[in-house]
């Protein structure tokens, strides 16, 4: 009978301690289980398709600068914090994602804003030098992406002359057989590339127009139109950034401004030649006049 109280005393503490420990474990487990999904949700938030596309493009652009067109969907997915299959839920192919990312990276708005900020009341030479610096910086910064744009966006269309396309986008994948997303199905590059070409051409036209405005206030002082002067500046900056004889590391906008506005002749040499020619012409005309008068007198 003495053992009964002892037996009753033993369960007491056990019952008190057991539930407390169990509750503690349950609370700890609950916190652990809750923390995991919360972390995952913060890492991969739910997004609308357009938001997801924008996030993937934003993650792809730095990778294009680092790896070029060899960037993989695995690298993109890791940078975006999503599963690799998520990419193909909002893009038809890796090629389409890369093209959209290249176009976004080459958006000229930053350069356009900087050009618009140049005061048209300042000296033409200063305006041209500043413009050359901005354009050249854009070309050199995005040189490899511009090369990629030509390969992915323009080259397929330039080679399509009614014959089946034999070229592949350098990082594209064959069709997966998935339903179309609304674009016309006329071959691999024709759908998204046509839209991409229009956007790229629009960017070029905006950039050309912005540079033209730099020359417009002094149009009366130019021997060529502001439109032509802008094209020459763009061509020179492009050749220096992409061409085999370019020296992008030693480019100076002041030098290009001097070349465009002054040429390569020594100052005054052109005027001397013109004056000499005019003078010679005048002497010749005077001589002819005197000869004519002499003939008349003789008659």
C-alpha cells in the first residue's frame, strides 16, 4: 500500500513534465515548419506573367554581360531564384528570353535623356564633343550585346530570301511543340524577330534624331544637313567601337568634334587655295577683257 502513493507520485511529475516537453517540441517544430515555407515564399514570390517576364529579363541582362550568348537557362533560373521550368512558362524558348533581354539592355532612353540635357545655347563644338562622348560610351559599353543583336535579330531575317532558314539563333532551341502564344507561326525567327527588329530600328531612329537635334541650332553654319552630320558622328563612333582599326580606349570627343567641324586640313590652307584660285580667275578674266578690248580697238 505504500507503493501506491509512490506510484501515484511518479506519474505526477512525469505527466507534468511530459506535456510541457511535448508542447515545447511541438512549438519548436511548428516554428521550424513555418519558417521554411515563409523563406521559400520570400525567395520566389507569386507574380503575374508580365512581372515574371520582367524579373527574368532583369536577371538575364547581367549574365549576358558576363557570359554572352552562352548563358544557360540553369544560370538564369539560379539568378532569378526560380525553377528552370518557370522560364518556359512565360517564354517560348531560351532564344526569346535572350532576345527580349538584349532589347531591354540596349534601351537608349538613358542616352536620349543625357543628350536632351545638353544646353542648345552652348557652343556647337562643346555640344558635339559631349555628344560624341555619350554615343561612344554607349557603343563601347554594349558592343558585345549589339553584336549579339545583329546575330539574333537581324541576321536571320537578312538571310531569309524565301528559302527555308538554315541558320539557327546561336542560343536558340528547336520548337517544343507547345501551343503558340498568339504570334504568327511563320518559322523560328520570323515571329519574335520581326517585332524585335522594329523595336531595334525604332531605337536607332530615336538616337539618330536626338543627335540631329544637337546640330540643328547651327544648321546655317554647316556645309551638310544636321541629319547628315549626325549620321557621320554615329558612323565614326560605331567604327571606333566595333571596327578593326578602332581605338576605343583613347577616344576623345573633342578630337571628333575637331575632325567634323574643322576637317584635317591646316587652318587657313583651304581659304588660301580658294583666294588664289579666285585671284587667278580674276586675272584671267581681266586678261581676256583686255584682249577683247584690244581686238575691238584693232578692228
